[in-house]
C-alpha cells in the first residue's frame, strides 16, 4: 500500500531559541511536532503536578498548541500584547505555524458546511499569501509579452481539494487574470517557497519529480493563441521543480521522459 503523504513532510525542520530559566533554550518544529530540545517533557509535566511553575519552554509549547484555535488577526494582536513574552512565540516557526493555522481553519470551515466565519477568514488568509506572488508572476509575463498595464489580478478562494487554476488574457495593452486557489496551495506550494519561481506561478507541488531530489509540479504558463495573434492565455503544464546547486534557488524545468 502506498504511503499517504503528510502535510508536513516537505517542510524543513526549524529550530529557534526561547528565554527559559535565565538562559536561551532551543525548541524545534519537525515533522508536525513542537519539541523541547533542552528538557525532559515528562519530567517537566511531573513537576507541574507537584506544584511547580511552568518553565519558559513549556509555556512556549502550550502557546504553540493554542495558536491553531485563533483567528489570524488575533495572533497578530497577541504578539503585541504579550510584550517580552512574545519571545515565547519565535518568528522562525512562522511558516509551519501559518500552515497549521490554514489547515485548522479549513477543517473548521468544512465542519460548519462552509457557511460560518471560518470561510471569510480562510479566504483572506489565502489571498494575503497568494496575491503578491501572483502579481509578481503577471508582471513578468506582462514584460515578456509587451503589455503596458496589469488591469486586473484576482485570487479566488475555493474549498480544499478543488483543482487550482489560472484564467485570463494578455494582449499588447493589458493583463487580466484570476487564480483559483484553496488552502492546499498554502500547504503544498507557499510553505515550500514555491509560489513564484523564475517568474512562473506554481499551482501545485506533489511528490517527487522525474529527477533525483526534484518535486513534481503544475505551473501556469502563458502561450500565444494561434487563433488570436498577439493574445496569450494561461495553461497548466507539468514541470519539475529543482534546486540550482550553485545558488540554491528553485528552477522550473521540463520533466524527464521515462526513457531518459
């Protein structure tokens, strides 16, 4: 039986420091778990049962667990009112936290039949992360095709498991386009730093590619239409996403043929 992919398996481990017991201790997020590197968790919890106070690392762990029930704007406010204790929510862990928050909002939205407040919250969450990359992509395509302005750049949010897509038109005057995305895009594309690669807008990233160490992906590519010279429309094409060994930057390349 094929192993089921987990949302966290392509995210790199992240380590940060938090103030604890007059020192700087390390905490690590790895494979979906928040770990205390400098403590025996069972011993710390036993101390609490005996009446001890929670150390800084244990408080950081509790905060991590509580974040996913928060709305995104609540989290932004929380860092402000925590003052010095904001160090217990290290920014190095923001990417896995935001991915986990997107998944939590998606699950809550689905349970409420896509009718409750989680829907608008998740829509804003996805748009805030997708729109800058989408506009950068359209700017690159505008320059490539010689258009003068971006007339419209929209991100339309849909429930998870719906296929992502880009629709639009580029001519010699303007660019107008809409990307249709869900929280899956945040988890599988944005979190890996693949939103915009070499000017291309990545729609999906899923599993290994045809080259060792690469990822299989689909990206929006604009092609001139034979029936309408000077007009380009987007199509989704299969590509490999690979790291340039010299710069560590991501690149989009054609997949190798099965016989290569």
